[in-house]
């Protein structure tokens, strides 16, 4: 399936180098304008030691701050701008703007996630993941069950195991 056609074009591009303990990967973000629709296509490729990046499903989210320090705690909560935004990683689930599908990791510690989101943009505006101080891409130890829970419950993916700051790349 060809996603880009005569009335479709790439507007912006961003990238994140995702790292963790014995985990590495690259995330590519492409903002596409298709008629009047704006969407962001994400391709995340991960590899790692299967004892650290265990086989199975892992939650992937965009977090509200461009800071992966402090064992990734400085990335803040989930990206969820707006007057009714709620960055609590458990209580706002699965309604936040930074929610993405789980990535499936194979027995060798490799995985690829390809998805499209209409909840975020790379261009300036209220849903931009590049405006202000920026955002980060987070990979969690557990899968995302796409339901909320009590604050601090870890329901949305549990421990943070890999992180990358999302940065614009010139076209």
C-alpha cells in the first residue's frame, strides 16, 4: 500500500535514538499531510539482550519531557496537552495523546513497530511533540493493556526500560 500520492506529502521528520540497559534502537517520525488530514507515521526498531528486552509485548508511549535522565524518570508522565490534559501514566490510560501500540519483541530480542497516529503532530500547534521543551519516546518492561488504573499502579506498562529524546531532522 502506497501511503504517499499526488495529494499527499511529508511535512516534517523527527528521530529518536532509543537506549537502555543492553537495549538500543531508532525511532523515525514522519508527519504526513494527506488532503486535509495530518498524521504521524512512526517506525521503531529495537534490539537488545533478551534478558533485558524480554520476548513479548512492551508498551510504547510518548512522554511529556525531552529528558531521559534519572533512570528515565525525568521524562515525566504521558504526553497529554490541553486544558483537560492528564499526564498521570496510569490514571489517564488509554486516553492520552502519547499512547501508541505495543511493540512485539522476538526470542532474539528484536522488534519493529510501525504505526500511524492522528493524536500528535511534528508541526507547531497544541499537539506538537517538538514544541516547547520537546518530548521523549519511552519503552516499558510490560505490555500496555489499554486500560486505566490507580495512580502509581504501573498498569500502563510498568518500569521504564529504554528512552530516546525526539528531535526534528531537516527534510
